């Protein structure tokens, strides 16, 4: 089991040559906004690698519900980005 002492230090933002991508708020509580330049699939996994949510992101800004996910640390994964996500 992984214990994260400070969720604010656990979060990150990704922007590189293959991806212009942002997820906020992070830490999150109930939802996240995702800004993406392309349509692509996403999945959210827990820290043990178990997929807990998946879907499709359209290009632009959208909201992804985190309902049903417990407080803790997760990984938000797309083909072009991997972001550590904290839920408070």
C-alpha cells in the first residue's frame, strides 16, 4: 500500500512535444477538467495498476467525473501523457 503524506506535492502537469495536455484541479474532488489537443482514449488506474475508469477524451476542454473513486492517489493515462492524480 502506498501512502501519500502531502497530496499537493504528488500532483503534476504534463506538456511536451507530443502532448499539450492539462488536468485540473489536481488534487481533485469529484471531477477533473481535461484540456487536450486531440481525441484519444484515457484510463485511470489505482496505484496497484488496476483500471478504475476509462473513456474517450475529445479535443478541447471537458469534465470527467470521478464519482465512485475513493480518496487517494491515481494515475491518469492517455497514449501521449501520464499524470499523477490525487483525489481528496
